[in-house]
C-alpha cells in the first residue's frame, strides 16, 4: 500500500512568488492534515480536512495560505505571496479516522520550502 | 496553545549505550505519543500511551506515561547506528472536533559507531 506522498520534495522561490504544495493521502483515508516545521522549532498543526471539508483551520498562519481538497482526495496548500518566514518543511499526514483508536496519523516525507 | 518541553535537544552517544529523553507539560493530557523522524522522511509513530502510569515497550524502546499526566519519557536500550534521527514527543488535542497533534521540539540523536 502506498504511503502519503508529497510533491515537490523541495522548492526554492523568491519572496513574493507563489508556491503550491500537493499531498496525496493514503487511499481511503478521509482525514488529511497539514503541519509545518520552521527550522529549530516544533512541528506545528496548520489544518485538518475531513473529506473535502475543513474541520479545523485554527493553525493557518494568515490569509496568504490557502488549502483545498476538492473531491476529498488529494490536497493542495498554496502560499501567495510567499514571505521569508514561510520557509520550513511542510508535512502532510492522513488518518483513517479522527479519533485515536484508528486515528494514527501517517506522515508524508515533507516538502522543504525555501523562500529567498 | 499547548507547549511541550522536550529534552535534551541533542545527544551524541556511543553505539551500545542506553538513551533517555523526556517531555513535560504544564497541562494534563490523556495521550502521549513518541515519533521518530529519519532524514528526508516524515515522522513515524513509535509508541502511543493512553493511560497514566502506563509503561509500553516496542523492541528496544520503552516509554512511560507519567502518573501526573504531564510528562512522558522514552528510553532506547543498546543503541545502534540506525537509531539516528530526531525523536519527537507529541500529544493529541481534540478541540474543535479535530485531533491535531502538538509536538515537542525534538531530540536529535547521533550514534557513534
């Protein structure tokens, strides 16, 4: 069974540009999460989708970040316009169910975003 | 929001040595998790703890859920080179109907052969 995949693995852009990150969850997982780790800091929650609906977007830093999950399959996270402080590793995770019993979150390898 | 204090920040140990790391919080949690991140990969769940005082093992790894529900530790016995990576403690927060994870800052482990 394929795991969570993310594309691209690395992205280097200039301040003010737009970048779109993609996440393909494990097939059949309705729950999809985005997290971000800024260098030297902890991994922080951004938002949670249940199918195509945003269940919790309390971690989104500001309105330059837009996450979508049309059709409830893959998700995209767009940063527009990118700022220097957006640099970090963006992780996607998926789980079968939101609760803990079946809710183990499986993480993708991350997208390393560098904003110059 | 919740904050987890994880220590140590990094460790350099000889192969074969035992390792211990811990996490503390000012808040009470009902679940503690330990993840490992290998270079270029995402975090992988190692051990999940659901009950205060619980001691759980996974091979050479042992983790305990503190009796106060405000802390947890992870021990690795007889370390080997493939134990290298970043270890994160995490707790689940079930606010707003979401089961987001809150992570510690990580312990970077280096094993010297």
